[in-house]
């Protein structure tokens, strides 16, 4: 059967790349043992462990006899990684060489000896995932991808590190470089993404694996540094990973004690091991991450033997290892070594080769990953074919998740409404949509930041995803908004047919903006369900009332900001959100009840802006009234009042500015004719940006101060969000 690879993911592989020629195929007949070293060698290194319990556990895991890859070849491979990073940063005169130099040993062992992947198909479904949470050290990842034979990182790409059009940008970008799973850089985001990836694996394994048919079976590995550990998002995400018992998540903590400002003693002195043990992780400490290859190997073996909890392997390294004058200092963290120090490092590590050189024996050694990866995928495809014969329904569901082939007619499951339907808050209408979608979309799952009963996000036909119930689809994130968004990014990046949603009050997007921004940058189609969208939430007051939030997300690239006005528009917003798999969506939903309006439509929502009522002729209304969300009802009532006075009035819903901007000029002119300057908008939020729609002669009614604590109807009157205010503004203009 054909390999399960997403067409949307595979498309990136076909992108043209300038100045890139195909290298000759490397030899494929080299076989290297990946076994652990001898028992006696390991026993000596582990007797130094400070924990008797860990010593006993490790002794049980050590093999009686095994042969390791020749140490001198490993040394040469590790130094190849170091110097590819050094040379790329030096050529760019920009970058972070210190981490790759210190983490090269763990990187080599992971990519050369442990991980399962296919370099010629970076999107093979059952591959192990690797996340570099400390994304500033991305030359480590690029060097490893290059050695492993990924076409996305060839020698020219290394030489063009951090340059325009290069596939080796300054931080890892999943949309730019096949082999990079997620976009990292802002510290802590990557480890939270890794939690999402591991959650996805555990969830899919629980749903689709059968006795004797372990069709979903892979690990998630991550490297994080001191900076990631300091960021609160990392603790949030790792707390959840421990709670969920994500046993196939293994994180390597690059414990080098250096940050940009200097030694971490100035600001970071906590006991990380104790904290992670308290979070429910298994913890291992490798005290010499520079040269103790056997200890790293044994730590990974121990981690993989622990099935019921994630593992943190703390590896103490020397940042900038090998640099005689800059190692173990902040100066090697974020800038090139400089020509003199590069030469000194070459001499210090006995590296006689020029820039970007990969020795032939290292190249030959790594070349086996191409045939090995192809064989792994072929073997898995055969297993899946057998699985498909035995379990056709489950296989079809898994295929849809891997390839994002949505079921035919899925959108027909969305509820429909009429003006006679009972008034309701759009948060409640949203719950109806969520539950309808969960019945027909096999990859649909999500949850709330401890607000499910208020956001109305519970999937009633499913239980809670928990350590011992990973097949369920309700995700309980607790009060952890920031990691919630980043975890959902990881879920989306695992398989394009996994469609996660997450929810909180709209104002608390302030806690998770970095994750939402990375959704947009990463082309991760997370659905953000944000309720209590305005001062209309009432008595909770200004701490909970969003003002500038809609405007701020309209300013963010590659994200859809949707503010539906009723049930029909809410259903339309969900249709748009599900279809946009490479663009996240934010649905801003009301707490207060709203009428179902005549003229709203799903098709109109898909265009972002459309006419809901109009008594004008010739595309020449006297005035155009515009609104979104709960204020569209106000605009519609104002339009009726003005028509009673003989005015030609057009009422327009601008539910999504981004979608409206994407329409043809002819369509936009048919909705907002340029000759009509009398325009009034109303929205319960900042008026910032509305001049784009109302023009220089129009009037924008909104809220440009913080809100207040009072019932919603009182607040709307006090802040001038009324039918009378819209009517008065319109009369001033026409």
C-alpha cells in the first residue's frame, strides 16, 4: 500500500530551491551495530550516581554483553556536528554556536543510534519526533538532518544559514525545513509542543492499536535548556505531561549553567530534578554530557523502559565545548566565535578539515540511514496493510487523520438556525457546533483552561483524556492557558487531520498570545474558542472584559479573527475554521443571549463580509451600517429605524476582516461601494483599525477605554453601544 503521508505536508518537499543540485547517492551497504557497550564499561560510569535507587534501577537495565560503534568514529561524527555548526555561524556572522557544540554528543546518539525516521520521507507517519525547544541552537538540528540525508538540508543550505530564501533560518521553522516538526525559538514553546506531540501519539495508539497490531508506536524526543526551564510555559506543560503519564516523551535538559547574561547562578538556582520528580517525571542525571557516550546511551535505554511517566534526562554539558577561550561562557552563547577562535578550536579538537567538510568515514557511516529509513517505512506500510485488512473501519479513520481527508459532507452535521430559533449566547451555540463536529470528524478533540462549564466546550459523547483513558477526547488543561495553546500546536503538527480546539475567556488570550502567534507562524490550524468576548460579560468587570483584543488579532498575520453574531454565523465560523488547516482561527463568542438575525448565512461568513439587509438600489445606499458579533443586532435594528424614516440603508456583517480582504475587488465593491462615504460601524471593543472600513468620513462606535463592573445592559448604555447612537451617527453623515 502507499505510504501514509499527508499531501499537505508532502507539498513542501516539492518546492523549488535555487542553487541546489542533487548529490551522488551515498553507499548503502554499510552496517553498524547500534547496541549498547559492555556491562563492565557502563557499571563503572554508573557507580558514581548519587542515588542508590537509580543505581539499582540502572543495573537491571544494563546488557550483559554488547558491541558499541567504534568510539573514534563517534568522536569524529560528534566533532563533525560541532564544526558544521561553527562554520555555518561563522559564515553568517550570526547565530548560536555554543549549544550545538555542547549538545553534539546527545544529538549524535539520538539521530544516529536511537531515533526511527526516513530521511527521504520526513512526513512518514510512524517516525519518532524530535523537538529542539532551545531553538536558538538550530544548527545542531540542521547538521543532524544534513548528516542523516535529508534533502532539505544540503551543504549549500548550511552555507546559507540565516540568509534570505534559505531552508536553514535562524530558528527552526516547520513550514520551511522538512524534518523540522515544529517552529521553536521563543523559549519553552518547544517542550510544550513536544507534550502535544506525545499526547497525540498516546491518544492515537489507544484508539487504533490492537493486540498484535501496534500500528501507532513512536517516541517524542526534545532538547531544552536553562532558558526553557525558566519560562513558566515549560512548567505548565511538563506538569500536564506528568499528570497524563506520557511515557513516550523523553526530554534532554542541556544543563550547561549559562544564559545570555552569564552564569545561571545569578537568577536560576532551583533543583530542577526535584521539581520534575514532583511533576511526576522519571529523572536521570548524566554528569558528563561532553564525552560519556555510554552514559547517554544507558540513560535513554532506562528512559524507554519507564512506560508510565515521561523522562527528563539532565545532561550536564559545557556550552561551546572545545573552544579554548570561550567555552563555558556567555560569549559563546549568541555570537560567532570569530576567525581566531575558530582556528584555535580546530587545533584544540584536532580537526584538520576545512569549513563544512564531512569526512568520508563519517559520511559513509551516516549514509545507512537512507536505506534503513526506507526499510522502516516499507515494513510499517506492510503492517498497516495487514491492519487495514483486519480493521477496515479503524484504518479508514486513521488514514483520514494522517492525510486530513475530511469525511464527505461533514459540514452538513453543523446545526442550522432560523430567525424563529430561541435567542441564545453564541458560546452555547458554539457547544452545539462542537458536539456536532465531534460526531463526524475523527480527529476532533480539545478542551478548556478549567472553564469548560463556562466556555461550553465539553464534548458530551466522550470522556476525559487521562493517563488511563487516553482514547477520550476531552482535554482538561487546568488553569494553564499558555501551555494549552502550545500543546494544541503540537497536536496539530503531529498529524494534519488532528483538529484541536482550546478555550478560555477572550481576555486571557493575553496569557497565551505567544502560542497563538506561533500557531499562525507555524501554519497550525488550531481552533481557539474564546468566550466572554466584550464588556457584554457584565459584572466581572474590566479585568475580564476584552477591549483591544479583537483589533490586536486582526493585526496578526495568518490568523482568522471571527466574531459571529448568531447561530448561523457561529456554524459558518466553525466551517471556516475546520477547513483552514494551515491557518488558526479565533472565535470570539458572547456570554449574553443574542437573536438569530434574518439575512445571516454560512456562505456570507465564508466571504468574511456580506450584506444582511438592504433597501437601496443600484448599489447606492444612503448609509452603510457595519457590525460584528453582538453589535450586528444593534446595527440591524438601527437600519430598520432609519428605513422607517425613508433612508436607504445597507447593513453589513464583517465577521472576519481577513476573509473579506481575500475577496475580489469586485465583490468588496459590491458590499462596500467606494462612492458611499456615509458609513457607521459598531463593535464592543477598540475602534482601532475601523477607519479601514468606515473611511475618513465615517464614524466608528466602540469602546476605547477599560470597561466597568455592571450588568451588560447598563454597560452598553453607558458606553454608547445603542441603536439610538448608531441612528444619530448615521443622520450626521447623510
